[in-house]
C-alpha cells in the first residue's frame, strides 16, 4: 500500500493517499470517525489493477470539528495540491456527503459522483453529472432507502448498485466487489 501523506494548507493537517496515474481519475473521501482507512483496499485495487489515478482524502488529523464547507475546502486544497483539474469524486458515508457538497460548489471540476453508503442529508445533487450509488444490502447505518430517495431525485442519471451482504463498512468487508463496481461503471474504454 502507498503511504499516507499530510498536506498542511494554512496549518490544516489533511491526510491523503495518491496512487496510480491512469486516465480515469477518482477522488474518494473517507467516512468520519473511523480509525481504519476503509477505502484503502478499494483505492489500491483501482490504482493497481484497473489503472486508475485514485486520490483518497481523510479528515483533518488534528481532530478539529470542521464544518461541511471546511471539509469541501480541504478536499479542494488536496485536489489542487495533487494537480487534478477534473475528476470523479465520491466517498463513503459522510465522505459522500462532502463529495456531494463539493460537486455543488465546484461543478466544473467534477465528472461525476460515486457515493458509497448514502447519508440521509439535505445536500442536493449537482445538476447534469452522472451519479453512481453503491449500497450494502445489510447496511443499517446508511440504508438502501437513502440511495433510492436520492436516485428518485435524478432517475435519468443516477444508478444504484448493491453489494450483497454488505453492512455499513462494505468497502472494507467487500473491497474487491466494491472496486469492481466502480471499475465497471467508470472505465468507459
């Protein structure tokens, strides 16, 4: 696995992992309050096996309770630091909420959304862009009904894929299945 780096714009310590250099670019934002990098195996698989450029972004290392807008600014700072002009962006749970907010704030930088375990929050979908919703069938923290409601808001461009038997931590317990869903959806070649 690739080592975690820390980017410190204006003293904010934002952990990130940058892997791969392929033509498909994907930013994944970590769920909050998890000690483990739940997206690590998924990101590594996509970088190594699928040939994607994957940027995984964590949350501030100093434990500061940053607002949603602050977290969007953190993601933008890391994306700019790495040099991505446009990308798919997504995340797990709260990380997906940050990605949704990022897409609304910076639609010109987003090719599409990939949301893993959708939170039930009042954050709209940015117009036009495609949306992939991945849900664990046994997820009680972010249940499938959340994704179904979000898909209903944009049925012409939102798709739901399910990970059978996956609970909320399905990116960790079913990493290859999750990565394959992302690979098949995002790899247009």
